[in-house]
C-alpha cells in the first residue's frame, strides 16, 4: 500500500510539474517585461508618441484576449512585436486614407465654392439682362407678361390691371415678341 501511495504521489508531482511548466506568466508581468519593446516597435513605424502608445495598448489588449493560445514563452516576444508592427502599419494606412479623404473633400469644396461664385455671378448678370429687356417693353404688355409668368389666369390679370380679359392674350403674345427682340432667343425659350 505504501508503494501505491508513493506511486500516486510521484504521479501527482509529475502532473503538478507539467502544469507549472504549461502555466504562463501573468498578464501584468508580460506587460511590464515587454511594454518598452512593443512601444519602440510601434513608434518606429508610426513616428508619433501618442499613436505608438495607442498601438501598444491595442497589442496588449490582443494579447489579453489571445493569451491562452500562446503556449511557448519564447514565442511571446516575437508575437508581440509582430502584432505591434502590423497594427502600426494599419494605423499608418488608416491615417493616409483619412488624410486623402480630407484632401479630396477640401478640393471638392473649394471647386464647388469657385463654381458657385462663378455661377452666381453669371446668374446675376443674366438677371440684369432680363430686367433690362423687360424695362424696354412698354406697359401694359410688360405687366401682363410678368403676371402670366407668375401663373395668374387671364381673368386674374385683367382684374389686377383693370384691362379687358379678351385683350390679355394679345398683350402677352406681343410682350413675348418684344422680350425676344430685346433679350434674344436664349432667354425667350423659358417664356
């Protein structure tokens, strides 16, 4: 019986030794041992202290989530460095893409601003030409044309200008002809 007990104790100590060998060092210890190395690897790629610290935190977060899959302590340091370099490269790529998007947005906004200033100038010039052409049309033709363009019916125009309703159609047609003569075909297509 003593022999069986000794064998049982020996097997238990072997299991305890194997478990101790498989046991990895704690997270805090890994962090304190490898923080500086991971930070330097990240900083060598991103070239910014704050970003390197962010990358370092992400590396140790990944290690925390995957620490059970890393069984060989000799591979821990290379794994941490590889993860740091990959995350740093991804961070740099993300910054480049963000900067490109920002630059494209600024370019588009600037182009739209220039376009809107030019188009606004053209619109003001065209409005001035239209007003000049309308100013050359004699009354009551001008008023009939303007009111018709605003969507009023012949009856409403006649009541507003105190003119016979039967004359409104003729006045509008004559006003359109005069407008085309003073303004030209380009603006007359709308009327």
